[in-house]
C-alpha cells in the first residue's frame, strides 16, 4: 500500500503527490488537495520564522486514524498527508492533504474533513518569532467549531 | 508502577525537560496530574487546574478519567496548533 502519512523537515512536491494518488488507482476521477503555508503576519504582528514541534509516534498514529475515519465516512480511493516540522519561514509550505475519489464531491469533503480533524487532534505546536520575541500560537475556537460540523467534539481550544 | 512522562511545547519549556520516568500509585490520569501539581514550582504552574492542558495516554488523546497501568506513556501538552 502507498505511504499515507509523512512527518518531515524537508519540503514536498504537490505534483509528485497528486501523480502518485492518480496512478495508485485506475478508478480515480478526482483529486482534491489543500496546502497550508506560513503567513508573514498573525494576531496583528509580523512573523519572521515559525518553529513546529510534534509528538513523534503519536502524530503518525493520530493522522493514520483520521485517514481511516475518512475512508469510513466518504467514498474515497486514496489519501495522503504530509506535515512539516522544524524551522519554517513565511511562504513555506507546512501541510499537504490530498484525497482521490471517483467523483469530486467525496474528495472535496474528505479533504476538508481531514484538515479540520488535523487542526484540533494531531499533536503539533507552532511557535512564532515576532518583533516582541517568541510566542506559542494559541488554539482557535473556530477550529473546534469546524470539526463540530462533522459531528466530532474537538475539546481542544 | 513505573510510567513514562512526556511534555511538549510550552509545558516542556516551563518544566525545562521533555521526558521523565516516575514511580506512581496514581489510579487515573487526573490523579497523576494532581500528583505532579503537588510537586509545586513549575509543575504546579504549568499543569494547574483551570489551565488548558491536554493529555495523551499511550500516544492517543485521552480523558483524564482514563485508568493508568504499569508501563504506560503519558503526554502532557497545551491545545494543539498544527496544520
């Protein structure tokens, strides 16, 4: 089976990941992808760098379980999640979620579901460097609400 | 029983280390957290009740009512902010 989850410091290539999802199954008629990137501003302050920490072992297990849940909920054919850790700069790619299915509706939904799930349940933490010094990013209540739309109680923020 | 503790992000920084092995009789995650708070100092501050602290048991998000067993791995960390 194709690799589904990668936690890595190095960058990733969207084209290569989408090509792998397309080639993995001949029934694929749709691939939907989301990429999260580092912004140069957050909470009204400029951000020069962002350090991403995670819980090795748990992170991979948590995301594998999320993908299993996406397969139970949606009629999808493949899924791929890559999340970077370590030191990142504005415009850098942070996360990729890509999903394949026979028709577009299922992959659009599963992609959003996985991203909402990951935001509040995968053990990653962001620390930003701002002109006032370093600060840990606060969890957002809006992310918990996004997951609640899928009937899951996030209990994070 | 012996358990492994892991700390992450702001909690790891506040405690000054990311892991330790301890002997405990705590029956649940809540009891374990109280035991650590009772150490005082940085532990009392970082794990204080009323502070947003999430707990993982054996690398899965857990409720504090979850029971502890010998050899368990428990992680304490602030709300997650990935993605």
